[in-house]
């Protein structure tokens, strides 16, 4: 069996402050999009996870950990061969690894007939990473805490995205950008909650400001990023928004044709680009 593992963008991301456990408290609106990996599972002896193309460091693959966690709660010996066909850029702020892990949990839960209730599956997902649980719901969601608290939202009006995905220059860049935040970058989450209300009332995200606490830190962390962002915005005639801790950027459009034209324009600047649309629900298991 198989299913798509959708990427995500953050339509907003506010950092409220540092918690006693060392994590940061956040509030964010996350939207899953049509850019995806494909995760395939079949019964086997033991657990074997492969990616195409191969990962530079297979130990970083969350899918192996996801399979091992779920196997530990099964009431019998289980195994699977898992193949991940990668299309989502790595370490790009698009949640590809987390989405793969969540999709593997869904697939293996069915393959192994563990039939965990949604809250139990979400707890396993939370042990894998802060943004893994959101991919068990998909669509438009509000996340809080360190990312493990997920609330479905009313989907906004349809929109298209032109994604620019410059390569990430460093490992563990999310931790580095969190460390670069100053208390002055912390906010109270009000802008995100107001945006959620506006989207629920029918506003299009194409027409509203999309805050991201990492904007100043990203300009300093990624070489040439500020200038690249400016040139991309000039090329497409609208703002480029940061997703997660970056370095991926996205521009929003109401029509596919406008987004397609923007992808062509951005690609002329030598940046890997993708066309995507917002999706409203979890991918189907086939």
C-alpha cells in the first residue's frame, strides 16, 4: 500500500518565548500543499526503510524510528519494507521528513492492523518530532505548544503557490535559528489568531500579511538570502514568504496560471522551484 506525504508551508509562525524544558512556545497556522513524497509499504521480515534517491545520512530518516515505535506497541511480530520516493527538498522548511514519518505511521498502522486510536497515534507522532502530529490531520491547522497541539481550521479559499527552494547551507539550521532569536522577536500570538479568524471568514491568504518570527534571523543565517528574496519578489511582483525556519520561500496566487508564470520567472534566477496548490485533507491510502 502507498500514500502521498504532503509538504507544508507556514502561513504564520509566532514564537511566544522559551519554555522551561528548553523548547520554544509557538503558535502557527500550517497548510499542507500538493508537493509530496510517495511512501510505499509492504509486508516483510523485519523493518527495512529505503529512500529514492538515497539520503546522505540514513540515520536521519524519521520513518525508521516511526516503524520501530509502532512495532513496539504491536501485539505480535511485524515487519515491513518501506520505500520513500523523495520529491520534497530536504531541510527546506517544508516538513518533508516529518510528513514521511506521519504517513508511514498511517500506512503501517493499517498494514499491521494495530488500529491505534487517533490520540494514541498522535502521541507516537509527537515522540518523533514537534511537527509530525500535524501531518496526521493535514489541511489547514493551528498548532501550539512546541508544535504537538494541533487544531483543524476551516480551509481558506483555494490558492496556488510558487515555491523557491534554495539549498540549506547548514545542518540543524532550525535549532540555529531558534538560538538566534532575541526576546524582541517574541510575540503574543495575536496576529496568528487574528489571521485564523480572517481565513475562517473567507479571506484569502493571498491578500493578507503572513508573519514569521524567523524572518530577521533567516536574513542573517543564510548567505545572500536577503538579496535573493528581494530579487525573487521583484521577479514575481509580490512578497516572498518564509516557511518554517527556511530557507524555502513561497508566493501565493489565486490561479494556477499566475503561479506557473511565477515559477518560470523565479527559475530564471537559478533557484530550484516548484508549483503547488493547497490541499484540504489527508492523502488517501491506496
